[in-house]
């Protein structure tokens, strides 16, 4: 019969320097931390939004950020500073 070696003891696995190299970060996430922003929109708005982003050669994130920044710049809150 073939000789079977004993399994490694708990806590002994990976101690011999055979650690995996750290995974490289995706190139589209460099220097920024992104989080999900989830909400429902009407189907027609979603279609228009996606089409507008494509026609302007922008990502949907860039379009949303540009629209939000424009809205905030042109619609100051009553009694509040712009940079709060």
C-alpha cells in the first residue's frame, strides 16, 4: 500500500512562505473609493440616461456626477452655504 502522510496541523498551513501575492486592484478604481448607490427610476428615464451617456461618450457615473454638480451649483439651498 502507498504510504499516506499526516495532514498538516491546524495553524501550520501556509507558514512556509508560500503565500499568494496580493491581488492587484482594478485599474478603474485607482485613488478613489466607490460605493454602490442604488435606487429605482422609471424605465424610460433609465433608457434616456444610458443613451445620453453613450451619445456623450461618458460613463454613467460621470454623467450622474456632472448632473448632480450642475444641480447643486445652480440650485443653492435657502439659508445654507454651498459647501456644506
